[in-house]
């Protein structure tokens, strides 16, 4: 982990309130693994403001860049909107334990909202067949699907209002694919990031089926490095720190309220 | 000429007047790579008691203008794992950097027991150790605060801990007392080597839309920029009431903030909440103090202690 003075390479709108921020971060780019996150000091907030954590959407050691996909939800992300190419941004990273990039059989990736961000970087690094399941409220909330297509990832979509893909929850197409793979006797693993409800649903499936499940949990953070105990997730080993023991946990270790 | 940055905090030799604030710096090694440890004279680690402690429910913090309100609730592994895992890790990564171990308990006996365990472990380990007794955490019902709100109880607690350890003994006081003097005297009478202040200030944030407190614990403690002037006054009051060395903390974000503490009478300064937003603050404060000494003709940081003009 380092605290690097990065510069903004590009910053563009993706629709639905999301933006893609590409940072020149040669000090950390090569070290960054899928599922890890960065802790960003928003330059236009007051100096004492806490940093904001974002999963890494993409990182390239060759280009020396780290990319995050973020949604504007509050004053920190709103202030981040104003940074321009060439601006300096202080970033700690790479932080946390990410996803394994070895997978036995098909990798089933399940994402909701900005949860697709770490799954994109994961899809880039996985060498096995990969299918992405994305859930959203409505068609315009679907993000970066072209980027997954460019990686050769098959994508299955579910929206609550049926405006894209099938109507309903993403667990429906996921369960059908799980049934198909089990019927064919094929191995698979589950990888997920998104709202807690989704994480819990995927965890429960991994545990009950006895397959590896890798769950990326987001909790409000202060330090991001394991120093303050703000970001707790209950696990079989007690209260774990998401920023250092996670954010990715094996499904069988998590305890849901 | 090089400025002499060494200070002595109640028997603990520090190469610089700077340490970290307990609870903001984990078990010492978490910030490797981001903080310049060569600027620290010691690292102060998270509060430890006899047995593992789960802490409070989430949410445990909320950002407010000028700082942070937290109710972590002293989560920690307990003394056994602390000694078997975190102390060796610290010594492996940070070698001889003195470690100030923050301790707490649910009874006076527990404080003394933790101190005795540390005393024995320090004798067997390399590097310097000190004990910082937390009697001022606003976030746990049983421990902390109750012992720091009554001078007679405090004197008794400090006395028992004193009997349990030969390590430099620092007692960490609360800011929310009408007059700090009786507490300082209780520390002296009990045999403390130094005092530290301030801990966080009791605070609360309400989500008006939800009509509920934001923190699961309902109330918490305020730290960061907002508490700094309160801390300067508390340190100034304490310095005039005792000859014990003072470790000052509360909202240090730049060299000027640390210099205020030194001029008010502190021997050493801890940096806490500021590290979260800027780990570079440790080097900035260190270099700023040296620069100040040069500009004002001080050869040693020790000369700054209480050097405020009347
Ligand atoms: C490991 C991790 C990875 C994340 N990855 C992404 C990502 O790839 N893309 C993305 O858009 N968002 C991501 N988030 C959420 C993102 O950190 C928050 O949306 C952001 O901090 C909100 O800041 P704000 O000032 O705009 O919101 P405010 O609500 O004004 O923030 C107030 C405080 O709450 C914290 N906070 C608010 N919402 C969240 C949240 N959902 N999670 C954690 N802290 C929060 C803020 O950091 C800040 O300290 C991630 C969070 C974590 C913990
Ligand atoms: C997240 C957090 C956890 C803390 N935990 C402890 C603790 O375990 N023991 C203790 O004595 N003080 C604890 N404190 C108080 C700090 O050590 C310090 O006294 C206070 O935050 C003021 O300094 P600052 O404004 O520089 O942070 C904690 C503070 C914060 C913000
Ligand atoms: S955010 Fe500080 S321990 Fe995780």
C-alpha cells in the first residue's frame, strides 16, 4: 500500500449518475488485484474530510493507470465530479483482500449497482469461462455492459420493471444457470458485489450448494487500512474489518443478521 | 545545525516529540507504506484489555464538519493475542520504535492485571514500551469513563496500576470535566509518570429524516479539527497544575497545531484523526516543528515546552 499523488487521465460520464475516473497511478497500478479498492482524497473537499473508498474497475501495469467507476450519491462524490484531466488526486492503494483469480470451472459473476466495478476487473483477469448476471431497477441503471462484452463475457440481465432483460430479480437467471451446470456435472464458483440483499442471497446459495463463493462486502470506512475498526462485518471468526480482512470474504465465513 | 528533537515522556525516550493517538493507528504497522515512521518518537496502539472485546454495533462513525464522531467501542483481541501476535509483528516491522500500549478494563483489578502482563512481556521483548491508561473513553458503559470521572477512584486505579508495572505510566484524561486539576493531582498521587489528554468529547448526531441517532451506540466521541482549541485549553490548564510531562492530542492537522500544544506546556504530541485523511501529516508536522525551531532560534524541541510569552 502507498499514498500516491496521482493525476487524472480522464473523467467521463457513463449515464445514470455514474462516472468513470481514470487515474495515472504508476506506483500502485501494477500491484492492484481484482476486488481491491483505493481510498480517494477528494481534492475539492475541505482538507480534514475523510477519504472515499472505491473498488478498482480496471488497472493496468503497462499504462500505469487505475480506474474507478463511481456513482454520485452525496457530497464527496458530488465534489469529485469537478476534477479535470491533469488535476492531482491523493490516493491510498491498493487496499484490502481481493478476489481469487483462479477459478475451478465456470465463473458466475453476480453484480448490482456499482458492484459491477470490481467484477469488471475480475473478468479481465479470469482465465476461465465467465458469465455475468446483473440486476438493476431499470434499463438506464445498467452499467458498462459493453465493457464486459469486449472482454468476451456473456451477460444475463434482470430489471425490476422489465425494461431490459427479464423482469424480476437477478437470482432467477442465476438459479437457472446453477441448475443447468449442476445437471451437466460442471464445476462453478460464485463471485459477487452489490447491495447486501444480493450478497446475502448469493452467499446462501454458495454455502447450501457447497461451492466456493467470494463475496465483496462494502461497509462505511474511516481509515481503509485496518487501523480504526469502523468497517465491521460479522464472521465466524468474530467482528472482521472489511478494509483489511475483506472486502472479499469466503461465503462460508460470513454471518448475516 | 541539526535541531535536537529528542524528548523524554515520563521515562520513555522518544527520538521525536510525535506519536499516534490510540485507536486511530491500529497495532502500529497498518500504515506502513503511507506514514513516514522515521518522524515518530513512538507509536500508540489501540486499547487492549484482558479478554477479546467485540465493540459496538455498526454504524460506528459519522463524519461531521471539522471531524468525526465515533463509537467504535474498544473492539480488540485481548491481551493474549496482543502479546503473541501484534507485539512480535510490531517489533519485526518497526524494530526499536517505542510502543505506547493503551489499556482499559471493566474493573481496577483488570487494569492492573493488563499492566502486569505488559510489564512481564516488555522485560522479555526488545524495544521500549510504555503504558497509557485510558480512563476516559465515552463509548463503553463498564470501562473507561467511569474511572476517570471521580478523582478518588482515579487515584486508587493509578495506584494499583503503578504497583503492577515499572513501565512509564501515562494516564489519559477526559476533556469533559469542569476542572482538570483534581484529576491531575490524583494521577500524581497515584504515581503516574505522565498524563495525556484529550480523549474524544461526548457527542451525538441525529438523522432527522429517520428521526433516529446515526450511531448504533446512539452517542459517541468527537475528534478532529473541531476539538483542537478545547484540547489546547485543557493542556494549558493541566500544565499549570502539574510538573508531570504531558502528551497532548486533539485535532493536530499541521505543525502549528502541535506547536500550540508544546507552547502550552506539552512534552510530546499525538496525531490521530488527521492521519485518516492524510497519512503524510506525520512528516508535515515533524518538518514544520523543526522549521519553526530554526526560525525562532530554538536548538532543541525541549526548549519549546511552555515557551509561550506571557
Ligand atoms: C470497499 C468499498 C468499495 C466501494 N466501491 C465503490 C465503487 O466502485 N463505486 C461507487 O460508486 N461506490 C463505491 N463504494 C461506495 C462509496 O465509497 C460511497 O458511495 C461514497 O463514499 C459516498 O461518498 P459521498 O460523500 O458522496 O456520500 P455521503 O453519503 O455524503 O458520505 C458520507 C460518508 O459516508 C460514507 N459512505 C456513504 N455511502 C457509502 C457506501 N455505500 N459505502 C461506504 N461508505 C459510504 C462516505 O465515505 C462518507 O464518509 C464503495 C465502498 C466501499 C466500502
Ligand atoms: C476511531 C477512534 C478510535 C479511538 N480509540 C481510542 C482508544 O481505543 N483508546 C483511547 O484512549 N482513545 C481512543 N481514541 C481517542 C484518540 O486517541 C484521541 O484522544 C482523540 O481522537 C483526539 O485526537 P485527534 O483529534 O487527533 O483524533 C479514539 C479516537 C478515534 C477517532
Ligand atoms: S476502515 Fe478503519 S478498520 Fe476498516
